[in-house]
C-alpha cells in the first residue's frame, strides 16, 4: 500500500511525496504543475519531469527539511516514530518548513488564511514554559495543531511576531520569525550569534535581522525569516529557498565536507550556474567565506548556505546561523569547508587567500584584497556592533571575550595581507 503526502506551493499542488510498503520513498510532480511553464522546480536537484524521483534522488531535498542530529532524535522520540523515517516525520511536521512548500496528507487542503491576526501573543509564563519544553519536545511536536520543522542541530521554534510579541502559528499559518534558545552546554550563545549576525550586517553582508531578548530573565534570540514576506495588511507569504546540500543532492547527514559534503569549489559553481545575477551572488558567497574566517565560525557547512527563489530569479540567500565557534574549546576548531586547503586560521599563510581564489575560479589578487578589506571593516565596526548587543541587555564578560576573539582574528587576517604586500605582490 502506498502512502502519500501532497506537496503544496502556496495554493497549488506541486506533486506527491510517497512511500511504498517496502519503505521506499519517491517524489513525483503533479501533471498540472508540469504543464505550467511558470511553475518552478522545487529544487535544483529535482528538475521538472514526468518520471518519479526515487529515494536516492528525492531524499536529500525532503530530509533536508527536517531537523538534524540530536534534534531529529528528540523530535522522533516525542512523536513515537523512528528517527530514520523521513516520511512519518514530514507527515507530523510538514505544515511549516523552510521555503515555500508545505506537506499535507493526501486529500487534505491547507487551512486558509495567512494573516498575523491568526496568532495569539503568548504571555511570559507560557513563553518560559515553551523554553523549558523545547529540549524534550522540539518544535512542540505533537501539540494540537502544530506541524513545524526547520533544519539544523540547534533548538529553535518557528513563531509569529504580532505587534512585537511572540505567538505560535495557527495551523497552516506561515511563521515570520525563528526563536532560538541558548545552547545549554555553551556560554553566551545568544549574544554570540547576535554579535556575529549584526557584525555581518554592519559590513554590508546581507544577513537575517536578529534581536537578542529576555523573558523572565530567560535569554533567547529572535531571527527574522528571510523566506517570508509580510504585506501591509498583515498577510504573510512564503518565499521558496533551499540550502546547498539540497540543491547539490547531498543528504543532510553528509553536510560536512569531511563526510562527503560540499566544498567551496562546487558551491561557487552552483551559484554561477543558477543565479539570475551570477556576479553579485558569487561575490556574496566569497564575502561569506571570508567573514566566517574573521568571525571564527568553523561550522559553516553546506546546510548553512542557501539559495532564495525571488520573483526575478534565484540568488544567494541572506546569511544565517553565524556564530563565533572559536570561543568554545569543546567545539571543533577546523573550518567545515577549507580555505585554500587550510582548515584553521592559525595555518593560513600569506598566499592562502590567493590559493583560495584559484580554487574557486576568481582572481587571486582580488580575493586577497577582498579579505583584507573585510578584515579592516570588521576591525573598525566591531565596537559598534558589540555595543548594540550590550545595549539590548547582554553586556558582560562573555560579550567582551567574544569581541576580543573576533578582533584578534581580524588582526590576523590583516597581518597576512600586510605580509603578502611586503613580499612585493
């Protein structure tokens, strides 16, 4: 017996995600969707065609809509299903995922309405209860009417912001923000991510807006979703997106380059190949790679870069999940994707950026100059970004320690550039 989930893009059926009696997953586009020349493929890795996609072809995209690692295990445990059962997890969680798609049982139509007024703001006591619940029940899985999912290994919850207050999405309602509690075993992750994200914006890098907050002295980060658009009347519309692993047909378990995941050369090739405006998209990816070195973010793997499907075409999505992982000795120190065959800033040489340029098909001198320019801007604007986070009520020794680490890394990049210039190049 074949079970099926209807895959919707706004108010239209895109196709069906199916599982047969042997547990084999498949995806097939709907005939009407295929016949519409304006209807897009849901993934670079799943181009429009009448033939079904088998499990090997379809799973990287659909499994990529689900949480990773410990979050996947915890949500499976809360729902009483196997953590390996992508279909059942999407059946339970697929009402609001990254991008424009939603998944519903066959024959069921998504609930109508997308306005902000569908969500009821939460009282502080309820919000604290939710923060306490997320570690054991990610996405509040199993609560009546909630079918929410996001990729990643960190605790998070899709929410709706109503006049500045947090609410839970009504059934089928698009969320507008992501609530991220602190990571329990790491100190100061709320101010850490807030600082990294705001510094990126200060340098001119497109990044999701963030706001560090407290409720009853409980810290959390509120991240504005770039794959949602809120109209003047409060109606929320989903924009489609996919991460690099989904676009390159790489399963989420292999998101790290050391495990067979993406490296920078194919990522740059992808952006060149599919972007409506390749030149600025490639430059944004280059800036992101440089920034992660400066800020000390070793966890920038293939699922932490995405493509955004805008009406005018596909482009490089705003940055997200930026953090100074270098602040934590227990977190792996090697870059998830190497820069010029180097995995740690301490191993960089004066020619590393030029080597990186040759790897990714960009002018070597240009890449070196770009790295130096971004490091200079980071050094100049770090204090203002830090004070902005401090002014939100997060001043303290942890924030100042983060500032010192990032300043030191920016100086290291500047020193490498100076050494290369002194060599006469």
